[in-house]
C-alpha cells in the first residue's frame, strides 16, 4: 500500500492567515520536499478557487516541488475537470511529468466546491455532463498525439497535435469520487484507478460502492490489478494520540463550520470529533501505532486498498507541526503499513 499526503493549502484560523501567502506556499513546497526525504509515496495538491485556499493552480506548486524532490509521486487532489479545458490540463501535467522524470499523476473529479463553475463560465446544471465529456476527451488525448473529437461544451478537435507528450506512457489518471454510485461505476467501466474521499462517517459504508466499482470494471473486461482503490481521508499523526487530537481539532472545527454553513451541516462538537476518531470512524488521527491500526481497518472494511493519503492541513496547522507529522508518517507509519501485505 502506498502512503501519502494531500494538501489544500488552506488557512481557516486567524493565526494561519497571519502568515503571508508567499511564505505559506514556500512552506508547502518544503513540506513536499520533506515528505520525499522521509520516504512517502505520493503528495497531492487540491484545487479550490476561494479565499481560504492557495491551491487554485496545483500544477504550479507541484512543478516547484518536482525540482526539489527525487522519488515522491506528484498528483492533483483533485483537478476540477468539469470546469477545465482537458487540453490544457493534459499539457500542464505532461510538462510536470517531464520535469519530474515520470512522477506526475492526476486525480480528476467534478469537484465538491462549486466556485470554479461560475468563475470559468460553466453552468451547475451541466455538472455531470461536463465531467463525462471532458473525461472522455482527456483520455483520448492521453491515447493519441493527434486528436479528432467533437462534443457539446468545447470546440471540436480536427487532428491537432497535443504537446508535449508525457514521460510516462500512459500518464496515470485516477478518478476522484465522493458518494455517487454512478461515479464509482463509471471509473470501473473505464478501468481507471479510483480515489475515494472519505471525510466523515464510517468507512465501511463505502464498501458497496467500492464493490460496484470492481464489478463494473470486471464486466468491462478490466483485470483486477488495473482496478486500484485509493482513499483520501482527514488525518494527522502526533507523538501521542492526545497531542494529535488537540492540535487538529481547532482548525478542523473551524473548517467544518465554514463549509457547513454553505452545505447545511450541523455544527462540529468536540464529542462528535472524538467519535470520528474512534475505531470505526473516518478520521486518521492519533499516535503512529493507532494510525496504523486505523489504516488496517480501512483496508479490511473496503476489501483492500492500494493507496491512502492524509489530508492534514485543512486544519490550518503551523508549518512546524506539519513537518513533525510528515516525519512520523514517513518513518513510523508507512514502514509498518508496508511490512506485510495488509489484505
């Protein structure tokens, strides 16, 4: 199993916003460099278009990191493909792949935030149709240097060449999903690896959807080794479980309150947070031993996973805290997870 980190370059607490955007971006690149040094497998950068985040151009951040890393894979988490041009997305990540000598990936999705749609002139009513069409085009570009294609939302391509071509053939493309059965089935039918965002509740509730993904892939004739399953989860590693929980909670509660006002979620309480940290909950928060146990739980209830990535900085943690957590994740958690095949 691969172990990694995702970042949204978020700042929900006032002390985090007091750090200049320039310093926060530079610290983020240093965090990716440190993740590489301690042996983590992958680092992902999300995409948002609002004040609390600095990740509106993830390929730019990843390109800076590519120049300072040697082994770690660099991915989006996710690319909001519905509101993007697949040609430009492919060109950006192909360029990143060349810079990193074959370490680029992308996770594409419809996006759980909607700011990109009006910003780039798209209608929310076309939410799923945009994604389906643009994913089709992106995969066609990946397969063909010159592309003939026509659709509803973008001007046709009549044999134009799409350059540069990536270092890897094919460039890895994962599909990021939430809880929509159609999204799981589509990823399986296309034979694309799946990245499941589990940010609350009990991970076991996603098992029927993961099974649906695998069944759709098998029915489409894809081999099981092609149908990889990854999980993106909120998590943080501390030297003790209490340290981890106490550090993570304030920013987590602030982030949930901000997003919850927009989505109608109930307020976050410390009791609710602690319940989510429990054995059956989604949050991967604790000391290294406890986090390893939670990863094993994820693997068990989902029927085997190939990658798990920790979303640590939605909580607005200081750079020093994140660097320490990265160290623990790379030196204490990942080696234990890799010792024996979990499934």
